[in-house]
C-alpha cells in the first residue's frame, strides 16, 4: 500500500466515525442534557502525513496507521441542545467526502490493475 492510499483509507475510517457520531447526535436531539459528539481526525492525519514525508515508506505507513479518530463531547450548555441543521450539514459534508475518497481509491485500484495486466 502506498502512502496516499493509506491516508485515504484512514480518512475513510474517520469519516465513518463522523457519520456514526452525527447519527447518534440526531437520534438524541430531543434528549435533555445530551451533549453532542464530534469526531476529529484531519489535523492528526495531516501531521502524520507531513512527518511521513521525511521517513522511509514503511515508517510512513506505520505513522499513518497509528492515527486514530478522536471522539470529543461538546459540553452541554443550558438551553442549547443538538442543532439539527448543523448535524444535517455535517452529514452531507461527510457523505460527499466519503464518496470522493471511495471514487479516488477505486480509480487508483483500476490504474494499478491496468498496470499489472499491461493492457
């Protein structure tokens, strides 16, 4: 696996976590004292990629593989619950990014398959 594929794969993991957190937030939107959940992984993944650029491919892959999406609970403030419009926007953005990454990985695999077949 190359570094770009590893980054895209790890980003898919983070986006899946974000979609799951958004679903949890929407499901609990009417619950009293519920604190929304957020998933953050972009900064950690970006730092791993920047550090990996100066390492061997095996070390770079290990560094990227070590990135884990971080679950953060937004503190509950009186009178402020889950904002459904924000959750819907988060879901749409995560879905669009997920689709883009799946398409990119699919094209990358098609190119690798074409190179192997020699066609």
